[in-house]
């Protein structure tokens, strides 16, 4: 019985242990499942927060990119605006400056926020004023005692007067000429003036296009010391040169001092005046010589007579009653140059070097580079047969001017004249003025951004025009489609040492009249004329034509070699900072 009781007891205890173990295992499983569920929920929340935060970030980034696109592409934008990005939102704030913009964008998605900030500097429009005066094809006129302290570059002639002075280099460009016809081959010599009957020589040519013949180039060498010769452009007479000039000024002087006695070189002969020739018509380039067996010219010849437009001939006397012409058995090397009349430097004292096709009645303290030198003193070295300087474009392009106009218009418009008079103080810009801009009688204008004036700009009687401090190292521009008149004690201020105010007139003809000194204002009339009246002193001038009246001076400053303007429509923007902010 005792044995049965013990068996029953132990059986009951084993059942209870099994039940307890089962309950413990189930509890553990329940705890594990609950924990896993909680972790999953937490992870889901974390994942959702991460997604929403990322979406908020991308919304902010989209706002940044949209703002940058509008700035770079010069699209309209608002300083405070918002942008929907999917189901998120971007709140944009753009703070403006002349040379920098700060873009702050707060992205938001389901109460999750991320903010980005970008600082963008304008790369600006850098231009260089290398010369005290840079002039277009209208040229520079310098009256008595006028002076440019610095270099001058002109696409047209420089006409001086008594005591007119350029203290730097003087450059006078010549129009790009086109060689319409030429024969370049030289395999033998043709003697001109050495022996009968080859005393005078000529080469025929037929222009491909009608135009003005400015000069010819001849491939020459000399023997001894022949005298200078006359070169003529003659009409054709039944396949030989006639005795009739193609035009009254169709002749020039061949300066034999420019011809080398050791080797052939191209010698340019400028005609007395531009000569209009007709396409398809035969003409002759002739050298009028005289008999001298010891002093004569050698003209390079192509014995194959390969130039299809003409040939060479010679005569004992081109101007005889009935001249007889003989074949030269080949072509005589030449180039014909069509374009506009040669430019010149006339009656100017140049303290440095002079570069011009023609230099007349001038004193050059440095070296002279030229084709023709007449009645002039060169203290340095002479360089005859030098290539003509080529034209240079104005440093202020039409694209820049148009960009400034767009930049000004983006700031809104003023309808009617804007006037500050009698000590009034005002600030303006960026702004377009549909009318005139007048600052007079002590009026004081602060330029806060680019100004575009459709009418005239009148600054007189102690007017003050200054750039706002937000320009920093940048320079500012005021552009007008009308006249600029400056007189009687006006004062102009930049910001730093390399900050200037540029005043541009886009007018043709007479565009800017200056009767006033200016240390920090630059004046530009790319399509018109700037006139500087008696005793005015300026910093730098750029125009199609410039006229310096008696005693007027331009005093160039080296800092003008690199002037940086605000971006304008064509400017570039550079990102200087891109960061996430709290």
C-alpha cells in the first residue's frame, strides 16, 4: 500500500512539474513574441521618421535647386515663397545683395523638418580697361595741350594738335584688309631699271570683287641704292597698261630704303587715296623707274606664269607718246589689298612707343612701328614694314549692356523722371527709369543696384552719385539710351580702391558731354562720341569716337586693368557654401 501511495504521489508531482514547465515555456514565448512585436513597431516608427525626414530633406533640396535654377537662368523669383514637393513642402527665403545671395529653405513632411542653406556669390562680369582711352573707328581727336596719361588704343586715326601728348604707348589699328588677288611664287629675278628695254615694269590682275584698293605689296630686292619709285594702278589698254590712272589717287611711293639688298621681302605701297576697282576688270600695277645699271630693283618672278588673272610686262617708257610693252615671260609677285583707307597718328607727342600704319608730324620718344613715316622724329628705334595693329573690341560689350538692363528691370520701374535737387538725398536700384535721371544742386544719390534710364542722365551743380556699401569690391553701372551731361563740380564715389561707377550711353552720335573732373567714374559710349571740354580731368574713356578739347586730360589708373561688375543677366553664379542648418 505504501508503494502504491508513493507511486501515486510521484505521478501527481510529475504532472504538476510538466504543467509548470509548459507554463514557463509559454510565458517565455509570449515575452519573446511581445518583444519582437514592440521592436517591430519601434523600427517601423523609426523607419517612418527616417523616410519623412529624408523626404523633408529632399523637399528642402528641391527648393534650393529651384532657386538656383531661377538665379542662374535669370528667371523670375520671389524672396519669400513656398514649393510643394510631392506630399512635402519647402519654404524658401532668399536674401538679396549686390554680389551674394543667401538661400534658406525649410523642408517639411508630416511634422518632420530639415533646413538647408546655400550662399551664392556672383562670378560677376569682369572686364578690363587696359587703356586710358580706348576708341573705335571714329578715332581720337586731341586739341591743343590735351593729354592722355596712359596708353591709347584706337581703331581709327589719332589726330592731334599743338602740345597734344600721350604719355604711354599709342596704338592705331588698321581695318582688316583682304588680299583679293595675289601671285606669290618667286623662282627667278626680274631686273627693273638695270638695262633697256626693261626700265618700267607692270603686272596685271583682275579683282574678284568690287571694292576699294588701299595698298599693294611687291616682292622686291635691290642692288645698290636705287631712288624711291612711283607705283601706279593703271587701266588696261588692249592687254597692256594704259597711261590712265584707275582713279585720281591711284598711286603711291615705293620707299626703296625699306628694300633689302640681301634677300627678297614684301614691300607695302599705300595708295594716295582709296581706289575703287570693279570686279572682272583688268588693271595693272606699274613701277616707274629710270635707267641705272648700278642701282636698280629686282622684282620676284614666277617663270611658269601660273597666275591666271594676269601676267607681267615691261617697257622702255610707260609714258611715251605710244609706249611699247613686252612680255616679262612670267608673273611678277604681288598682293592687292582691299578695304578702307589707312589709319594714322598725326601731330602727337608720344612719350613711349607708337604703332600705326602711318605716322605724320609727330615726336616719338620710344620706338616706332609703321609702314609710312613722314616729317616725324623717332628717338628710339624705327621698325618700318611693321604689321598694322589689328582692331580691338570695346571692353563693354552689347551683351553686358543688355544684361544690365535686364538686371535693372528686375527691380521694378519708375514711371516718369527721377529728380534729386537742392540737397535732396535718395537711394535707387536696381530700377528702370522710364524718363530722365537728374541729380543737381547738391542732390545726393546712392546707387543700391543697377539703374537703366530710357531718357537722359543730367548731373550738374555739385551733384553727388555714390555706390552703396553693399557693392564691396564690385563696381556698378548706370545705363542710358539717351544723352549723358555732366558739369559743374559733380562728385562720384565707389566703395573700395577697385570699385568704380560706370556710366554708359548706348546712343549713336553725340552721346556723352563731360565738363567735370572725375576720379571714380568711368564713361563709355560704344556707339557714339564722348566730348571732354576744357580742363576736365577723367579716369578712363571708351567710345566709338573721343574728342578731347583744349587742356582736357585723361589720367589712367592701373586698377582698371581688372574691374568686376555685378552679374547682370549674363553673369555667372558660384556656390560658396552648401550646408544643413538647425
